[in-house]
């Protein structure tokens, strides 16, 4: 579940630097409070909580950043041109994030003292 206060802070930070929230990926159902924050931004069900932010970087080029919204923030960046297969690139980055988070979880020590 997304921490609403942290999410507001994240959006504010990205907005300050010219980024716009473009898509929200959620592992569960969005709360009414979350929906009020994001407005018309599309929400997709996914395996993790993450957000896609975008900004124009150069003419005919958009930078997309996938930000993991969990306790250990991670971001992956893609710079796409007008002739890039956008959905294929975004899917690739989402799979890459899943792989990174899976490796991170398996490398973390057990919290209950067992192995």
C-alpha cells in the first residue's frame, strides 16, 4: 500500500523539477484519497506500486521515469523518441524493475532470525 504522505512528497519533488505524473501502477485497489491526489492519471493494476513520470527532454524526445513507491525508492529512466514503440519500452522497464526488486528481496537477510 502506498504511503499517502510520502507519495505527495514524491509528486511535489518531481513537479519541482519539471516532471509530470503520467501513470500509476498499483498492486492493490486505490484509496479514494489516492484517487483524489492523482486526478485523471490512469491507474493500472500491477505487481508492485510504482509511478511513471514524464518530461520533454529534447524536441521529439520524452524522458520516462519509473519510480518504485515502496520503502526503498528505485527509479529507472527511459528516453524515448517519437518513433520508439512506447508500450514495449515501458513494459521492458517494468519487467526490469520487477527483476531488481525480486533480487533485492532474495538478498535481504531474514528479519525473524531464521535463514
